[in-house]
């Protein structure tokens, strides 16, 4: 039967011409090599010996020949540990004076929590977005009862302790130059009932790495109970330079006397056109998106180049594209109904045109405000888990911790290790040297 099948297959190959096909050698399947685990991870070794002390074949004695080793990644359950500090008392045999070592400082005076536990609570809530009530449940399963109110008190005490660092961070971020700003709504619980109001978190980011700067990036958050323009105007009262933000009217007062120049965001302008394109695609929306894409293509090539080089290339390549785009937008807008969504999207870009084109004249300025929007992701992820701030005070302490944790992430610093170290030393740290504890300056213990 099998011979008949082979004969039929050969006849079929002859008729279809497959018999004359050149033999193609299949490439050998590449074996994927697994990336080794980091050498820094601690290792526990289990050594397995043969079950029989002698040869199972002939009964002869065995001698060591070699070994095969395989590694497996395991997660050990986090464990609480009580640190018992004993201060011995010594008495003088001559005058009976009692001598004793001074009590070491604690992050929270007379508090039971060590710096590592406090750092875990803060990191869990503000970096890993685990609400305090869920943390309390996790710790209870490990045999330690820590109520939500106790954890909240620790967070409050840590924020007071870290306040000088928050002020130093604010001073660094708001230094004259170029600044990114944005804001987002956050629900806040009203006192006395279960209803919420809408507060605001403002973010200000200093990050010039795209323009070749070696200065450390940093972010500073501020909380306000509403979105009135007085809040950013107060935050930026001493700032001078370029402010890259959206078209929020509350910023307009800052641009009035000229000490702050406005730079707008092409991502916002593009998004409005893209939203129309998704709902009702057309040749106009496609052309507009293509032209904006050409601007971004140039920026991708300039990322990380010096500001002077970016400015020169933009003068040569970007300014002509912007001039052509402006003319095209104005021409096409005349053909659209004033009430159409596309006309409004084009109008947004044209109304912001001087601010949208500022980046083409300044190598330090970015094409969009994505730097600030990315900083807000830390908050938006957490907002889905903790749902609301418990009060205006809770919003203020959240802003302080988001500032430190966000700056750690911008500089590639582990937030938990950073907070552990800072909370361990800051009680005795000189106030005039608090800048040395900023995330990009501090030296963390091994």
C-alpha cells in the first residue's frame, strides 16, 4: 500500500513539474540561548549525589568526573524582622555615674517602623499603586497587624520628613531655561460625606537630554483643589524662559510680560486631526497627518544632538515645511464648514501657530510636550487603583512623593532603595546639604 502511495506521489510530481525543482536546503533551526540570571542575585546551591554509592553496573567504586548545573529563578516571600537595639548601661566604680550610648535616630520619633518598611509602604502606594487598605491586608496575612490609619500616619510623617527634599527638587526643576508643564484631574473625597470633588495635579519637568544636555532630568508635582490659573501662575512666579504646555488659558497671564515664552505641543494638534480621521477619514485628514509626520521624522533624527545642531537643521529643513503646512491649512480651512470637526481641528493648530513653530527657532525646545505627559502616567496608573485622594492634604503629600519617585525613575534610580537610604539618614542630615540627597546625586549603599 505504501509503495503504491509513493508511486502515485512521484507521478503527481512529474505532472506538476515538482520533480525538476531544485533541492532547497532548509536552514538549521537556531537554538535560543537563555539569558543568564544577574550575578548580583543571591544563590542557594543544592548539590545532588548519586543515589547509590557504587556503580549500578558492576558494583565498582565511583570517583568524581564532573557535574551538570541548572539554575531556576525563585521568589522568596518578603519577611518582617524585628530589630532589637540594646543599649548597655555602665556605671563608674569611682563616682557611680551611669554611662550609656545615645539612642539612634529613627525616621519617625518613637515610631515602630524602620526605614525599609516605610520605604516599602511608600513605594507600594505611589510607585506600584497599591492602596493602603490592601497593603494592610497583605501584612496581616504575614502575621503583622498594621491598620490603614497607622500606615496613613506613617505616610504623613514621612512627607514631613522629606519636605526639605521636595523644596530642593522644586528649586532645581523651576530653574530658568526650558520647562514642560501639564496637569490632570484627580478625584478628592469631600469631608463629611462620600462624594468627591475634582482636584488637580500639576507637573513640571526639566529634561533637556534630547538636546544633548548632561544635566539630570527631574519632575516636580504640585496639588491644587481646583484648576484656577492662579495656581500655575504662583508656581512659576519666579521662572523665566520657555514654557512648553498645552493651550490652557490659565497660562496666558504668564506670557503677558514676555519673561516666559510659550511653546505649544504638536502632539495635541495632531491628536485633534487624528481623532477626526478615525471617525471620518478623508484625503484632507490623511494629507494633514502625513505633513505632520514629516516634522516628526526630522525630530527622530535630531534626538540627542546638541541644541545648536538641532536649531541649524530645523532652520534648513523644518521652517520650509512649516511654511508650506500653514499655507495648506489656511487654504483648506476656507473650503470647510465653520462648524465641522475638521475645521475646528485645523483652527486649533492655526490659532496656536506662533507657539507651535517656536521649536523650529530654538534647539532646546521640543516638537511636543510628551515629556510632561509621560510624567503624568505615574499618576494616571495609580488613579485607577486608589480611585481618589482622601483630602486636599492627601493630594499635597501625594504630589510630594510622586515628585521624588518620578525623578528617581527619570534617572534610573530604584525608588525603594532610594527612599530606604534617605529615610535612614535624613533625620540627622544637615539642612544646608539636603541637595546631596537628590536622586541623581545620592550614593546608595551596596
